[in-house]
C-alpha cells in the first residue's frame, strides 16, 4: 500500500508546482464545447487546450506511458493515455475526464471572469478548472505518486474527451475506435462529479437523466396592439402556462405523469438519509437565495432525494418575449419555452419524451398552434453495488486524508456517458467523484476549483489505484 504522509507530501507539492500553474493557463483558453461554439474548429481554442495538455504530458511522463490523440473526421479530438502495469498487476482501470467547457454565463464577480484565472484563498477561479480541467492532471499526479513510492498497480487507461458539455456525442465512436487499447476495465474512475461538502470524499451513486425540449405556443402570425386584441385573442403565455400545468402541479412543482417517476431503491434511501444527516441545512443553504425565499422542503433527506431521484422541471429559456425595457403594448404572436426536465436515474429519456409529446398534443386551449419538440435526451444512471474492497478502500482513504468517512449520494445533474460506459462494461466497478462542492458553481458564474480539496481527492484516488491492485478478490 501507500505511505499516506509521503503521498500527501508528493501530491501537495506536485499540485502547487505543476498543476495549479497549468490549470491557470487552461482557464485562459475559451475552449467552449461544440454545442456553444459552432466554429470551434476554425476558432482553434480546442486545439490550444489539446496542445497545452500534450505539452504538459511530455513534461510529466509516467514510465512507459503511450499518449495517443484520436482525431476522427468531423469529431472533436480525444486524448488516450495507455500506462502499463507496475509489478505485474492484472486488470485495467479506466480514468475519465474532459477538457471542453461550458459557456461564459453572466454574473461573475467584478474582478473575476470565465477566461480570467484568479487564485485566492486556495480557490482557483475561472471556467473549466473544476469542471473538468483538473481531471487529466490529477490522474497523472496519482500515477506519479505511486511511482515515487514504487507501489504496484494495474494498467491504467486515461481517456480525456472534448465534447462532454455537449452531451458526449463523439465519445461512443472513440470508445469503439480505441476498444483494443481500452480493453475491458474492471474499474472506472470518473473525476467529473460533485461533492456534498469539502470535508470528505463523496462518491456519486446515481445521476439524473435529462429531457430537453421546446414548447412553442403560436396564437397569431404577427404581434398586434394589445389594447385592440387582448380579451379576444388569448395570450400565448397563458396557454403555455395552462399546458405546463399538465406536466407539473403549479403549487408544489410535483411532476404529474406517473411514468416520469421511479421507485427509489432502499439502499439509495439509506445513503440519502446519511448524507442528509451529515449535511443538514447545508443541503439547501448553499444556494444563493433571494430575500426570504425558502426551500421546497426543510427536511435535508427529502432535499437530497428531490434533487437526485425525483423529476423536476426548469424553464431555461424563452423566445418571443422582449426584455422588460423593450416591451411595447403588444399582444405577442407566440411564446416558445425551453424545457429542461430532470428525470429519475432509471427513467428512460426517450420514453419521457413520448410522454411529453402526448401530453401537449390534444385538447389545446382555443386550438392554438402548439409545436413541441422533446428529442434532446440524456439517460440517467444508477451505479452497480460497490464491491466490499472498494467501499472499504474509499472509506479508509477518506478517513486518512480528510479525517471523515466517504459518503455516497446521487447527483442531480447528468453525465451522459456514464450509462453508456456502464452498458459497455457491465462487470466494472465505478468510482464517480469530483471537486464540485458547495458554491463551486460549475456552469454558473464564479466557478472555482477548491485546490486543498482537490489535493486530498488526488491522494484518495492514489489509494484507490493501490487498493485495486492488492485488495480485489
Ligand atoms: Zn464536467
């Protein structure tokens, strides 16, 4: 096994000297995921991020490491590291991360910005450092920490994609393309997830699915004087509101169609109760509430289950509506809503899309022209049960480096490819974890990478790789 003192010393120094400066440079590169930068190829930011990673890998090689860059035509690239086993250990660990980013988003603190790194009180601010720029560098750091101590481990494959924030459309093709290199991993380590707090290790046991779509309610072919038409022509907003009440209870937000709900497994309920007990009110206090606004439930465990195992609707965009400062006295011709429906881990996104299509098809008020498109789906994922050796290793590692046990909780967001990887490698164990703790705000303004937390997580992953070599049955 590893010597925790030596691991912590190596990892801490390596992060300070070789990872923080590189992620600082990485934050400066606006390599938005293809869904947010249609001209990504011509703009060259993705290539710049790729070259930064490759230069870093040349400077920090692991013995025997092969670096491959996949460049399938018409697709984003992919970095694949193939690192031979040490000490004749069998098996393969697949480690995953991504080097594409969410778009800028507004609301950044005045002295911060998405492409403007700032390191302050252990937090490295800027887009993409925590989600998920650190993963490649932290993975290599773990391998170097093991090498320094001469600890045996299995073969490691590190896979870094460039289109995760677009839903990983290119990843399946690369998993096929590199199937001989990847082999059949018995452990998958994904470093792109959340943490309930910055005080212990968190393993993600499930992810919600997501169904994206648009609901476009058309009442006129062009806008008209609202004094003239209102009372005769129904408001497209009111009709949209009425239709939405078929999907969710406007008082409670409860999603109404039973087909969009799932039975919550008993072990997940138990883990949610333990997480709720540990986190208490922090489950909801971490959100930037306006005024006296209250959460949907005061019960922390209910909050955990609401955000991980129950469906919920957000309206994330509206077309056909001017800003309040530009709004004239017009009865608008249409209202188009962007719907984002989070789904329980085990509910099929495609089936949910059919439910919504049917829901908004018939008995439309005033026979308004309603166009629904609910085809943008990403499946959820419920992890296979943890093998005893892995559960024990996670717990011991968390106690060693954080002083507290590892907790297990679902995440409310999606990592679209997890279900795909799980389907491809049904016998593999999964460690899905990350540094996206309270207020780290991936996708929003003021995203930060909590460096002290990330260092300890790197130590924990180092121990997981060592444990994988010696403890597996
Ligand atoms: Zn991510």
